């Protein structure tokens, strides 16, 4: 609040001093009027004792009213400032897992984007994005409690995936003439690092900025069958450009395959708000890797043109998902790896998806060479998440930036082997807007 110079109003031999007060309140004119009345009444009645008694009462209650107005203005200004500040809040997630405390963090940026994440699996539990009317929409599937995550039949919801995202054929690979056997957890294959992958550990977590959380985990040599001790760091940031940004770093003391990714289940209509088949999707990829009946790549890299896998221009997810197509039959819909149209590890746009219902648009940017698009084919309505909402068949999609599946067994695919002295680095960005 700032007080300006006084302006004198003259009326005969009497004068009053008008005090102008600058506030953020719409009540400012009324405050000024009351002050003027008060000063006029004082000057005109200072010789009348009875009027002076009334004056004291009027002045007393006027000052109380003014004080209340100014207090309200101050509170509103304070609330507005708080909404515009990036912040990280921490609380217990109500339990421990394998002897480590499970925490829940809330991250907000300065633009109203809000996210909740837990160090159990470094997973996203909520992500609130403004829709075309400015209303916040939670666009990721998730649960309210740790027990619900532990007991869910879909264990990857919102999680960070490693040591190797996607599938490794027959749960084995050969590296430097040594055969490594991995736990089997999906139709005779190893999926997402095995049953005890990075989604199933409690990460160390710390605030590193007003809008960022760093997660770190030391994966011991031999964990889930993989060689080498692997130190992984990830930073989750909500930028002021309305981006959910994930940066990854990893180092090892032995050669080992590494393929890290993020596994949020998105529905831009809102979590539990029906099908995603009306979403529009564009993938900046003119090729994909076809799979066999257990979703292991055949080793081929095929053109998408003329197939249901052509999303090079924006297309409804449901437009061709029921077509008679062997590949769609294998996945029960889309559950495939698209090869991005890029020749370097620069950060480039991989995908754009939007909901005509909410107007929310999400861009996916990555330094990785590929992206897995999954259309929620294994959701069946038996899972109930936040607010008791059922997660129905094709009620969410995943866009997982990655290297190709089964690369350790596919010599013509880009290598995923990390050697001692090297640093694994990648960036993934989910950027939000409305249209």
C-alpha cells in the first residue's frame, strides 16, 4: 500500500486533505469517499460537542471497516502471489516398503501446472493441466495410497522403468561372451527390467529447486540378472513453459544394457473419463519395428505408409485400431515401437496428441531414437483408481521414449550397452497447451 501526496480541497474557509490510497481492491473508491466524509465532518463540526461525539463513533466504525477492507486486499494479494510461486511440498505416503520410507511430493510451477510424485518407483500419481476453459484436469491414471499401487494388476502406472524398458526375448542376452539370464515376467519374456525393476524400488529423493525433485538409485551388480552396479539419477521438473521435463543420467562399473523410460498412463479427457480413441495423435515416425506373437521385434524395420501404423499426420487413435491387421492382432491394438525420423540424439519432437473434448494438447520431445505407443489394450475396467473411477479398456495411452525393444539381442538395432567411463544421458519432455 502506498500513500500519495495530499491534495487540498477548499470550501470557504474550511479545507480538507484528501488522502489517495493505492490498493488492489475494488473497494478503493469507497475507502477514499469515507475518508473524505470523515475529514469534512471534522472540519465543519469541530466546534459542536454533540457532533463531535457522533464523529468519534463514525470515525471509529469507519476505521474498522477500512481496516477490514485493507486486510482483505492484503490477503487476496498474498493468495495471488502464492499461486504464482513454484513450490515443492513433501509428505509421507503412509507406509514403508522394504524398510524405506515412502514419500509423496507435490510440485507446482508458476503457471498453475501441478503434479504429485512418489519415490516408490519414482512414479507420477497426479498431473493437473488446465483445459481450454482454464479448469484443471488430472490427466494421468493413479491411486491414492501405496497399498493400491502394491496390489494393482497394472504395476507400471506412472512409474519410471529400468534397468531395461520394454521386452528382452526369452529373458536372456549375451554380452562379451557371457550369457545373462533374467527373471521372466511376461509371456516367457522379461518386461521392463523384470518383476523387481526400477518401478518396484524406493528411490532416494530430494528437492533440488522450487520446481524440481531429484531421484537417485544405486542398482547393485546382479539385480534382476543385469551385470554391473548402476547409479541412476533422474530430475523431474515442471517448467514455466508448462512442461513436465525428465532428465536421466546413469553410470556403471561394468558393461550393461540400459534403456530407461517413463510410463505414465494418459487420458487428456481426465483420468477415468472414458476412452482415448477420440484423441488425435501424430507421430513423427515413418517407420516402426513389427513384432511376433509375444511382442518381440522380428528385427525388421518397416515403413508405416499404407498401414494402420501411419500417424505421420494427425489421426484419431481409434480410426484404424480395429482394422484386420496381424500386428494389431498381436498387440490387441497398438503396443509397438515407432522409429523416429531423426539422425542424432538432439532433442526433437516425437509426438503430438490432443483431446477435442478438453482442448488439452500434449507434445512429447525426446533425445531418444524411438517411442513406444501403447493404447491401453490390457486395461479392462477391473482397476479402480482415484475417486473410485474405473480404468476401462483403452481408457489411457502411453508414449514411452526409448531405444528399441530387445536391442541386446538385435545386432542391427542401435546399441543400448553402457560401458564403464561412459555416461548415459537422455531428456524427455511432455509439453502442455490448449487448442
